[in-house]
C-alpha cells in the first residue's frame, strides 16, 4: 500500500475525523498501514461519538488541540473536516509534521446545490 512507504520518519500517525471509529474509513486505513509509528485516533469534541467539551468553541480550538498532541514528528492523516484542521496544523507546526494525507476533504469550501464552489 502506498501510505505505508510514505510514513517513514513519523513517530506518530495521527488520524483525524469527526467520527473516529475503528470500523470507519480512517480506522480501516490505519489497519492497513504497516509502520511502527504510534497510531492515534483523534475525534472532534461535539461531533459523532466524541463528547463536547467547553474548551472547544471553533476550528482554532480544534487546531490547538491537535498541536498539543504533537510532541514528536507526526504524520497527519485526515478525512472530511479534519483536512482543513490538518492543513492549519501543518502550517502552524511544520517542524512536527512529516506527512500530510488528506481524504475526502473540501478544505472548508462551501458548495452550492450544483456542486460548484461558492
């Protein structure tokens, strides 16, 4: 699998999705990656099965929560809304992000009924 060859120097692989389930898309991807990096599944408070917390009021708070987890070089693997957060994390802390893998992410671009960006 291509992902396994790209996560060479990461000591952690951080998977971010608003619904971090082992049986979900990123859970399946995590199982396929053969690499010794510690795998962390990060959910967004208030979305899916992750309970809301008072310290999360917007995307900036989510970005800061992820940055707080990055204590060693990490690969960020993100789906959906996690994509824009992962991009912002990578821009804020490029020294700790070794790889950025985005899947099914709009990057926060709103789309109209015809699918075109607004």
